[in-house]
């Protein structure tokens, strides 16, 4: 059986969605003849030459990364096909966010949902939002990303007397709330901490420069280290050497970072958004803060720093 997996050209960045795509590909290759098609979302179909007329007549399955839904040429990518079943892997859509329910972007996405025969959601939250948008529940499979055993090794934390190591693994993008988190750090009482930020800095260079200017203005440069993107083994070491994962994202459909950190024994401080409450047990494996409540985020961060055990 033939399966085509359509990926955005940004798949080269090792983001959570890209990692999950790789895991899905590895699994599907055991059962299907898999072909990957890399699509630049800003280009039209005729420029990409994705499918010949002969290929379109063969029965196949297609799996699409939901990032491609944002392409202005998506309808050219998705002509009706009699001999094909098409599925959407829902990493993120605007319609998943409650605050976006009435936006033109959501309206456009809803018109595209009927073009797919089925959906793979990465959280039950995402499944429920799709149902609210008119998708039949039986057309949605919830498949949360898994965590390899490599993450489940004993961890040695920093010793008392050393600054508490705060860790965020995230690309520097506006929706990740990283500039806002600097205000949280500014408002902390005098406590020993150091924030390590690991993630891609080139996806939005303008935002990255704003982040650096805000960091300088906050006079926190000596207590914050921006490491840029790291490979898997290096990220293992960051989990190993850290005391607390902080995730100030405004929204997360699901978070592989949270699961990886928890598998390494790290408590998590995050906002109660999207699929995060399905992973973190508030008060047991971390704290979940009401969305955008920086004061509460600051309070709980101080509590965790003061109570290393």
C-alpha cells in the first residue's frame, strides 16, 4: 500500500512537530511504501509538481502536516481525488485556540476540514475542538507522541547552594510567551536561579532581536543564557542538569517537551492551556497557572525555587 506524507519545508527545524513526524514516518515505513513530499507553503502546486495525472489515479493514502493548511495555495494542493484517502496530522490549527474562535483564519480552516477523510489529533483537547468545529468524532484518532526510553534514565540534580537551573526548550516565537516571561523573572524576589533557553532562533529573526533587546533592558543578561538549537543528546544533558522546566507558552496543542522533561523527573511550571492539563497533574508533577496570569506564575516559580526538594 502506498502512502504519501506531505511535510512543510520547515521540517528541517527540529521542533516538536518535526520530531513527531519523524516518529510517525518510522512507524508507517514498516507497513507501507512511504513517500515523503516536501512542500514550500508559499509556492503554488504547479511550481512544486507534486503529483502527475498517472499518480493521481492510483489508490493511495495521504497524510498532511497541518502546517500546510496555512498555505494560500492549499486548494491547489487538495483537488478531489477518487482513489485516495486523505488524513490531516493536527499539530496546530488556529481553530484549536478558544480565543481565535471568530477569526477569519478559523473560518477559512473550517472550510478546509471537509477535504480530509480523517484526522490525527495529538491531544483529547484537540479532538474536542475539532468535534466542536463539525468533525465527526469517529473520524478523529488521538495519538499522543511517545517518549523513548533514553529519556527515562536516573537524574542527578544540582546541589544545594548552586543557583536553581530553570530550563525552557522552545523556538523563539511570539506565541511561546518568552518576552512576557522576562517580566516574570524581573518580579521574582531575590533568589538564586539561572534560566537556560534552548531552541531555534532563526524562525522569526525580528522576534529574536526584540527578545534580546528586552533581555538587555531587564538587566538579566548575566542570569539568562540563550543556547540556540541543540541536538537530541545535548538536550538530554540539559534535562539532566536542570531543576525545573518552565513553559510560558500561550497555547500548546500537546507538548513533547513537557513529556520529555517529566520523563527525566523535572517538575513543570506552565499555563493551563490546550493539551497541557492532560500531561501535568497540577500540584503533583508541577503547577498549572491560569492563562496569562503572570502574577500567579511568578508566585509559583518563587515557591519552587525556594523549595528545591
